[in-house]
C-alpha cells in the first residue's frame, strides 16, 4: 500500500531534551535519539546520516534500530568529516579530496546494504560555487557526473537518490533543481539512480512540487519524498502543511497516482526552536493522514478531473475547498 | 458587524465576456462590468478607479452603482492618464507633472465624497526608481510626503489610504512595505491617513500579513484589506486561499480581533487567464465565509491562546488543523 | 567574429516619442519605430514579433528593415491575438485553440524564412498554470512537446529557439528554467531546436547565467542571448550591467569561449518609464564593448584560469577587480 | 575623515588554519584569530561577540586587542548560551529567560564600555516566529520594545545599534527590515539607539541599501555598516562587490554624503568554504578603496547630480559606467 510508511530526521530528537530525559547532561547519543523517535506513534522508519550515525558495525546499528520497532529507510551522505569538503565533495579541486568523498560514499552504500536498506541519498550541497569566476563550469559538471557514476556503479543493487537543493552551504549548488538533476542523471546513465524531492527545496527553487514530482516520475524514479514546509525563500524546516497546505495535498495526490511506494520522510527542524520533536512528528503524521483522506474524497468522483480538463481553476479551487476545509 | 462587506475589482468582470454577453462585440463598458458584478451572490460593494471609472458626474455614477444594489466602498487613484507619470506621480522630477498628479488626486477625493464613499486609496506605484543612481532619495522622500500631505489636507473628512507594494511598475517603489508606509504616514502627520494591506503585496514584501496588519492597527489605521493570493514572488492575483490558506485565516482572525470594520476587497485577476469572474468572486466570498467559521471555532475556547502563551508552534498547528481541515 | 551583432526590442522605440517625433500624435507605427532604432549607433539587427510586426508581406517587411541598414535577426512569437490563448497556446485545453496557436507559429516560421532570418524564438509564457489542481501535468507536458515538435518539423531549415521564463503571464510556466527546457528539447528530439537565454529570466529563475549558458551549450544549442538586468525577482528590463555587472561579464566571457556567434539582443524596457530608447540602446552597446574589453584583459594571461583550478574565489575576485574597476 | 576605519568578523579567521598555523591541532582560540586578523593590511578594528569573545575581564581583552594594533569597534550580542533562547531572547515566552537575555545584554554593554568601545550591536534574530498562530504579535512587540528600552537606559553613554535581518534563525524576525526597526526605535524613544545596516540583509529584505541607509540617517542614526554581498535570497556572506558592485558603490557614496563616520565592518564568511581570510579581508579593503575612488570621480563634477534631477537613469548609468569600468 502506498504512502503508509513514515520516516523522520533523527537529529530532531535532541530537541527539548528535558521533556524526555529529565536528568540528561550533555547531548543525547544517536541511539538515545532513536529511542525517543520510536515513541512517536505512527512512525515506521528512520533515515541515518553517514558516516555520523553509523559509528559502529552497520549491521549492528541496523539491528538496534529494528529492535526499537523501526526500519531503516535508507542512509544519507553528509560531507562534513573533512573541512576540505567545504569547497566540494565530488567537484573538489583537489583530486585526493574528491577520492576521499567518493570512497566514503561507497562505504556508505556498503553500510546501507549491510542494514538491508538499499537506498542511499546524496545531497551534494558542497558541490557548487559562491562567486562568479570561481568555477570552470564545464570541468565541474564533468567531475560531478563522474563521481555520481562511480558511486552508482559501485553496487547496482543499491538505489542512489539525488536530493537537490538550490543553495546551502554553497551560494549556488550545481544540482540546484529538479530538472538539472534529471539532466545529470541522464548524463550518468546508471539504472539505479533516482531523485529525492524535498518539499521546501522545491518551493525555494521556484518549483511547484507536484509538477516537479511528475517530471521526476516520467523521466527517472522518485526514490524519496521529504515533507516539510517553508516560506519559499530558504529551507525553513517547518511542519507539514504549515504554509502550503494545498500544494502539499496536491503533491500527495500526485505521487500516489504516479505509484510512489517509498516512505514519507519528515525533514523538519523542531530542534531549531526547541519544540517537542515527538509531538511535532505525530502532528506531521496526523496532517498527512488528514490530507490523504481529503485526497480520497477528491478521487471519489470525477468532478476534479472534469474541471482540470478545462483547466478551470475556479471550479477546481471550489471542489478542493469543499473537500479540504471543515464546515461547522 | 465586522467582515460582512465584500468588494471587488471591477475590471475583472470583463473576463470571459461570452459567458455574460453572448453577442457583445468589443470591450464591455465600465457600467456593463458593474452590472455583471452585481450578479455575484454576496457581493455588497465595488471600488472604482479614478479617473478611469468616473467619466461622468460622480454623484450620477455613484447612483447608478447603487441602483445595481451595490455600494461604492471607495475610489482608487490610477496614474496612467499622462505618459509622464511613468517617471513618478508625486515624486516626478517635473514640477508641473507633480502638480497634475496632486490636482487629479484632489479631484478624485471630491468624486469619492460626491458618491458618499469617503475613502480614497492611493497606490503610488510610479513613485520609485529603477536604477541605482537614478534618484536623490532625500528629495524623493520629501516630495512624496509633501504630495500625500496636500492630498490629505484637501478634505479631512475623506479617509486617505496608502496601499503599499514592493514594485511594479517601477523596479523599486518608495513605499514598498508596511513599515516604510507607516513612517511616511507619521511624517505627513494628518489624522485622515491610513493603510491598505494587500495580501499578495505583503507576501512578496516578505511580510507575514497578520503581523503587518497588527503593526498598522497599532500605529495608524487599517483602512482597506485586499484579499487574494500568490506565490510570494509577484502580484499573482490568485483567488483567496489559493496558496496560503493558513496565513489568510490568521489575517482574517487578526483584523477581526483588532476591530477592522471595512470591506474585504478581492484584488484578483481572473481576467489574466480568462476565468469566469462571477464564479471566481462567489468562490472568494465562500472561502472567506468558510475561514471565518474556522476562526469562530478557534475563538470558542482558549486552547489556541494557551498554546500562543508558550509560543508552542506544534500545539497551535494541531489546534488549527483540527478546526481547519475537514474530516471524513 | 563573435559578439559583434547587436539586436534590440523594437517596441522600446515608442518611448519618449517627442524626442524623435516632435509632432507625432498617436502611437508610432512599427516601421516608424524601426526607423528610430536605425539611428542607434552600433545597432545591427532587430527581432520582429509575429504576428504583430509582420502585418504586410514578410519579404517586403524584411526588405524595408534592410533598407534602414538593419538585418532581421529573427522573429519571436507572441500569443495575444486570441483571448483564448490566455489559458495556453500549445497546452490550451481546447483543441481548436491549440491548432490555431500551432498554425500561427508555422506561419511565423514561414515569415522568418521569407525574410532570410532562419530563426524563430518561442516564448511559451501562456503554457503553464496559476493554481494547484488546475492542470493535469502529464497531459500538459505531452501537449507542449507535441506542439514544439510539429513546429520544429514544419521547416527543418529554420532554427527554433525556446526562451524560458519562470512566470508571466501565468504564475508558473511549464518551461520555467534552463534545465526544464533542455528536458523538453530532448523529448522533442528535433535537430533544429535550441534555447534563448534571457539574463533577467535566468536571474529570477535562481540561475547563474554563465552556468546556464554552458549547460545549454553542452546539451543543445544556444540560439539567442537576451541581455538586460534586474533585481532577480521579476523581469525588470533594466539596462545591461545595471545590477549584476560581474555576472554579465562572466556570461559574455562564457558564451564567447563556447563559440556563440549569434546576436546580443537587448530585451530592455526603456518605455516602461519613458526613457530615451536611442540613448538607452547606445549605452547598452557601449557597456558590452567595455565588458568585452575587460574579458580580453582577463584572457590575456592564465592567472584567472589558475585561480579557478583551485576554485580560489578570493584570487579570482581580485583578478577580475583589477581588470574591471577603473583606477584613478 | 569618513570611511577610513575597517573592521572585521573575527570568527572568519579560523578559516584555512593551515595557512597561518602549520602545526595547529584543534580550533584556534579567539585571541589567536585576532592575532591573525591583525596581519591583514589596512584593517584597523574588530568587533567582538558577547559573551563568546569576552571570556576574560573586559578591559584586559580590550588591551590585548589594542596590543595587536587594533581597536575594538564595538561588541555584538549573541544569544546562544541558553538553548531556551531559541524561542526568543527579549520576546521569550518565559519571563525568566527574558530576564536572562536582558541582563546578559547589560553585562555586554558594561563590557563594551570597559573596553572604551561605547557601541553595542543587537541582532535580535531569535525574536520572531516560525509559524502562523505561534505568536501573539501585540504582546511580542511590547516585549521587544520593553527589552530594548531597558538595555538602552542601562547606560545612556553606550550607543545601542539594532541590526535587522529578515530571518535566521527564526523563519520570520520581528525586526525584519529597516523601516520596522525604525518604528521600534521610535517606540522605545531612547536617544542612544540607532541602526546597523548589513548589505546582504538589506538585499534579501528587498531593499535598495543606499535608500535604506538614507531612511536610517534621516530618522535615527546609522551606527554600523556591514559590508558583504550575496544573491538577495539569503545571507551569503560574500566578499564586498562580489555581486552588486554598483549598489555597493551607491551605498558608500550615500553614507559618505550623509556623514557616516563609523567603521566599515566586513561581515563575510570565508570560513564557510575554507578561503584564506587574510587575503579575503585585504581584497575587501582594496575593493572599498577602489570604489571610494570611483565615488570621488563621480563627485568631481555635477553631471551625476544633473542626471538625477531629471531622474534620467540612462544618463546616470552612462556617467557611472565611465567612472567605474576600466578602459583598455
């Protein structure tokens, strides 16, 4: 069944620590955060960052997560271990640093496989530029493609998903939006590649998330969906539906129709303002359930389809309002 | 009773003319558009542009509108009659053009009063700049203040409301946001000045509309509210709640609490894509009624107030979701 | 020789009419505007809008332009003749309107060829959506591809260039950015397709123009370059280098290195604020000459290349500053 | 003499540590970073963060900075010591947390005075909101005003400068732009208050920096100028003139004309991508010198003033180009 798995960002669960650990001094460990996440009703999965969260033997780490009643949805690379990564991972000007980034990613793929997760998310936020005249774009693109290809070919049984983002930490990312990422995937040409759509990233790339998801579906594979929200200017990390409720509903309906079967991952930042992460996660799950139920009502007859066949934005707005907004 | 008057942009009602005038050739007249607007259920008021819509004796025009069952909420200045206005109305470098703009505005005030409307909205979109080094900012600010003052003092019984907007037609408007407009109003120092908040303008000025409305309320007067929606990048003119449903709800609740008693004016552009303007207007009215009913539910107990007293964004989101999103 | 042809937007030349036509009453004709454009020193080409500017036999119109000492760089489609185009040209929900748009475009291609221009620019700004739930994205994409294909196959000897733009008149265009346009071109699969990069469009799509130009170069063909500037929020139509001087310099250097041999077209709006269009055009040409001379200095040795090989943004900034900023 | 003092962000000087400390293991101390900053030719001042950088007796810290040949321009508050500050400093919902923030700020003022700096910069980035319905705006504004007033009245001989920023860490700051900050300053009503304009903050608040600086000058005091650059979407922290060269030039000329006598502080992030901070700082100083020399040329005759008196953007662009862009 589609859209029944919910995953979450584990680092959120260090937020408001006194609510869960009245006596904790210092920061909670990764596994303590996982224990806390496991108390969120409805949560089924977690994503782990690599290498940060896999400090032990990967299979062991995976088993511990499973013992908490959670599955590992996948791993996600983080290129922070070497300060030299600040100037690029796969596109770093220094060949040895590029090698280090690629080799670390391969170890991450191995770790994912050892946990039975078979999904590695690459967010290549360091591969970009800050200044005009800083980068030879031709060379940088070639390096990016070569790096992704080497990682994809390392283990064809592991799906590699590229998560695009317009900026941060660099002022401009090479893989800044949906379509540029699809071009890169085509240049690489490996069958185990796909895309992770992050709702807030899509918004501040200027995209309409449902349209971006459909472009991914028709030309590649949608391998991950990160739900959150924001004001379309930066990666705010707000709760699902906090700002763009209608656009979130449209995205959920679109990916369900296009057959997305992966997890819905909450990439939100309750820790940024010290909110209760368990309540936050449960509210996100509840919001998705509410919206899926609205989508069910929209799908129950063909009125919306008829309005769309005329591109009648007034009729579709009215139909969606009736299904979405509560009456007295 | 607050928030029971609905006004609309008359020029929208030239959209999809064949639906209302099967045999019309050419463009509908202003009064034909008013006749069509009058068929929108729930609409109570219109705003007229000056001088465009007041081509006859003002009292006569007002009476014709009243005969359609509509009130004139107010007039709104448009500075397009002289091509020289492109470089500024009150801040035009040419003294005689400034004089023409100010005098035309005074005639607009007289016309509003002759219709019994007592409200003139100034959108000073021509007063700004396109280029660095184009404007002496000190001089331009002084001219803007002087122009507003002369208009305000012309008839103290007519409320003058300044509608701010970040850009368009100029790349930068002098009165670009809520707070700059409040500074200008203070510099003028006339008691009959206030502010019109346009939802889409506030969004793409980077503001949160409810916060902007409250700042206006506490330092000046909220004299007009333009409802619409957009993607926070430009003046999209979309239907109420089309994108930012929650933010619209928050704004409606805020202005109701702050005692706003004016009309809710739909500044939307169904004509931009040829939508049915009557259906569009009726959908907007229905959306506002739905949201006011949600606001009633939020105000029925103090749970939201308690969540706000802790700035608990998770709890407030959950409380609003329960009141806003329909269940099966 | 590259970058020696300068084209311009003819409609600009109706601005400040009294400077050129002291006695003109009413609007200047298209050919009067062309006569005025021909007085701009250094201008070599014009682009004509179709059908607006080709009201006579195409070959005759072309000859008249040539008689003014100007070449026709190409034609550009404008879908305003039928109000139904507001809801889409190639993606219009009404089959007969789609047919009208495609057929009109083919006639435009024929007209371009009759003038010996062999370049048709398509800006498909009407093909998009305003609202969530307004469009079936799958169907709309298919229609867009089919329409472009039919036009491209109509005359393989005419280059068809797609000019992307994030929005306007629709709130979201289907072909909103460089990479989405490249995906569409690939889906069409016709050899006579390419892309027009408009500097201001690229900026407010969030792109770095030089990077976008290089992506176009490596996967398709750069068939047009529109120079102008703006504040990266909307299509401001400002003079070349008015805001992003360094980024403009980088773009010029990039396309020269990638072998662009087409015209540089000034897509600016002096008419929006009533500026002198001849002086504006000549200033644009002079700015480009200044910047190309800076690019020559940058290319005279390999210091910039060495800085880029280390992605050393400080060194490259310092090198460019020395070549760009005048000393006492 | 105006605009001859250059200050810098000390934390930048931990970037690329191997260039300065070949044998350093671990992070450099604050005083080590100051020693390195002191090697930047032309640098005269530093700003210290409070409490982070003042871990010793304030007078002693000040003396050590002076011994390096640098002056302390001022202190800047940072509200990170208590995780509870994430939900607000002066506007925190918890009265005891507000008290802690205010008292810490007073100690910061005392420390500034003990160093003879007499300038405290408040960046109240934690005072804001992330969600609709999270904040009671009326109450939050009152708390903000009360907090600023108490701090300003603590020592009237210390200038208190408010640095506005649209967001970060909160999704919306209360004091988001120039004009809102001026309203707050007026509500407080203390004579020792003023504003710090940060170039990149102004850009992504949608402002034109020179216009914002002039509004500050005429209604309050410009107490600090942070130079940097960015793409007008977030706080990129790029080098001076990296993107908006012309706008930087305009700002420098405006503040010089308005009599600004404070330091020019480089709020840039070379550490974000591991650039050489000494070369970066020296390049910034050199860029400012280059631009001030351009401004001198613009001020040498009245051609620019004449162009501005007609708001002739073409002429002013041409005049500035001739002074700004190097010829062969």
